[in-house]
C-alpha cells in the first residue's frame, strides 16, 4: 500500500513539474487565418443581430488564437450584452492578459498597453488602469494616443453610457 502511495505521489509531482514548464503551443498561420475567418462570420451574425451565434463564433476564434485580445474583448462585450457577467469577466480577463503579453513582447508599441487600460477599466479595476496609464505616459509620452488619454479623459470614458453598458 505504501508503494502505491509513493508511486502516486511521484506521478502527481512529476505531472505538476512538467505542466509548469510547458510553454503554450505556438499558434500557426493557418489557425490565425481560420480565426480571422470566424471573426468575419461573427461580424456577419452581428449584422443580422444573431448575438448568440456571434458569441459562439467569437468563442471559437478566441480559443484558436488566445493571444489576440480583440477576440476576447469582443466576446466579453457580447457576453456582457447577454448579461452573462461571469463569462464576460472571464473573457475580459483573458483580453487583459493577452494585451499585457503583447506589450511585454513589444514595449515600443503602446497600443496593447492602451487596450489593457481600457479592459482593466471594463473589469472595474480603475486603480490598476490608472497605474497603467501613468506607465504609458512615462514610457510613451510623445505618442499621440497616449497624449489623448489623460486622467480627465479616462474619467470621461468610464462615465460614458456606452462604456457603462459594457462594464462589469
């Protein structure tokens, strides 16, 4: 019995260590093209006001390319529209992670950081969003997009009724 317990413990530890060391699988060009095609299909469904179908298709696109924050953001907005708050929170959280990873990969481009600020605000994390805004202003103060996003414009953004409709 103790041998069985020792073997089980060793197996669990081995699986835990190997799972932690694995990198996310690389997303192929074919998968990216398929996800882009799915997004086109989802946009068509939106034009037809078939929100349930659009949500399902955006979910498939986000699963194919989990590093694309825009897919997660659109999925979250659709879920929020359907009052699926838990699903929207999950999608917005994935969007924030994707934008953070994109900015980490290319710190010269402030666009993912600006998107992350927006998503953090949608999640209700205004302190985190304002902290990221300060970082953006310090690192990219000469960028026109960063110049436009001041603490005052941020306050106007989060008070906007359109924003409030998507916010959690």
